[in-house]
């Protein structure tokens, strides 16, 4: 899906471009609502003033065409404000292209309509559409790209040029001055706005760098440096989150506590370097065994590991635990102090449905009791806690 209208944001990856354009769109919608209320106040004030002037001075009644133009732009801006309010609530990445097109089209119409108003009301020595351009510069332009500003402004400027060149309302010098001032103001506005837009992109890039650095720091704080899987800190956080989700959904949450059998003897026999390698191999095997994206393995501490299995009953969790046990045994990691001659694991399994206001510690305690029973009964077993 094409999400960028007329422009591409330089120096940003495609996904970052989408994020920037969407964030800019939401800011523009908010600013447009404020600018729209300001426009509406100006036009309503002018409309009322024209009516009152005709009442106070009957010899100079208000021009019906001018009143029609003011009434039209008041209705248009009112409708547009309603659209912006709706857009602010319904803004989504998937429809941001149509929203940006709506914004540019609406601003273009407002500028052209404003030119008609100013040209119809003023014919001598007045800069056409000046106050409209000023309001645009203050309210909107700093958040539009170079091409968006150009597409928005140039049609109204062409209308000014065509009017000045084809009518006799101005003297030669006045016509030249009006065109020069009008186009100069337009170009200056475009250049200044482009600068603001570039600064906005630079700020966004800095924010991305900071977010990436924060993500890396967070990731490093959650990853066990030896095994490359999540650590105990992340386990505590995820277990509590899943417990709360279980309490909301009333679906079971299962927890596995896994211990490498006779690992102290493994270290004493093969050395700590081999022990570290064994831990990494075991972690990799267990991570690959858990197929669902929601099932996660953690290093609990030392030679102990843990797994969280959301939306999993006790029976299903026991099957997963048995698969883990078999895969570790089938890896045939040599361990002379094991009954099988290879590395094995003992696993304790618990399962419960989350209870609001209660802690997930109950799962850890029950899994620990089941693990103790598995080790006491000979190791290389899966014991499921059952009241």
C-alpha cells in the first residue's frame, strides 16, 4: 500500500517513514482544528460586520455576492472542522494517504476561496490573500513538506496572477508590486516551512536513535548473557503480565520449572567452560522445542530454566514438558554421572487460572514442589502438580 503522497521522507527507512508521516498527520489534524476555529471566527466576524454595516448605514447595503462568499466559506470551514474532528478519532496508518489528500485539498480550496473574497472586496493597493497566507504560515505550513506547501499555495497564487494581469483594477506599478509581493511572500513561506519540516525530520531521527538505544539497553537488561534467552528479571515481569491476562480471559496459564540433572557434577568433571557450553545447548534445544510464539523459555538461575505457557491446560503443559525432556535426552550431551550417560532434565509443571488481586507466585511454588518430587523420585522425569 502506498502511504506517502507526493513525497518521501529523506534519510528514513520505509517503516520509519510511515511512522513519521502518521505522527505528522496527527499533529497537523490537531493544528488544523485550531486554525479552523480561528478562520471561522474571522469569517463569521466579517460576515456579521457586513450585515451590521448595511443596517447602520442603509445607503451602503452589503453586497449580496460578498455575503454569499462569506456564508459559503463559513459553511465550508464548519464542515471541514467536523471532518477534522472525525479524522482525529479515526486516524490510522492504513488510511493516512487519503487523509493527507483531504487536508491538502481542503487547504487549497480555503486559499482559493479567500482569494476570491479579498479580490472581490479590495481592488486597490491591497496585497491579495495576505491575511490568509499569514494564518496558513502560523497555523499549518511548518508541518507540511515542500511539495505539499507548493501544491497547496500555487493554485491561489496563479489565480491572483491571472486576475491582476487580466483586469484593469490596478495601475501598472500597482499590478507589478502586488504580483511581486504576493509571489515573494508565497516563496518565502514555502522556504521557511521547508526548513521547519527539515528540523522536524531531524528531531524525529534523533528520537529514533534514542528509542533504539533505549530498546537495546532494555533488551540487554532482559537477556541472559550466557544462554541468550530471557533472564529471571524478564520472567518475573512476563509471568505477572500473563497472570493478569489469564485473570481477565479466565484461560489457564501453565508454568514449567526445569533443572539440569547433576549439573554440579557435570561442572566438576568437564570444567566450567564445558558447563557453559552445555547450558547454551540446553537453552537452544528448549527454545526450539517451544513452537508457539506465546510460549517462552527463561533462565531461572544457575542450571534451572523456566517456561511460561499461556492458554495451556495442565495436561497440555505436561505433554510439552515431556517433549522438552525427550529432546534434551535425545541430544546425547555426554554426562558420565547421569543414569543414561547423557544429560537429562527434571521438570515440575503447574497450571492455574489467574485470580485478580492474587500473585502469580502460586505457580512458581507449585512447580517447585513438583520439580522436587521429580528429583526425589529418580530424576529425568516430568511431574505435574495436582492437588
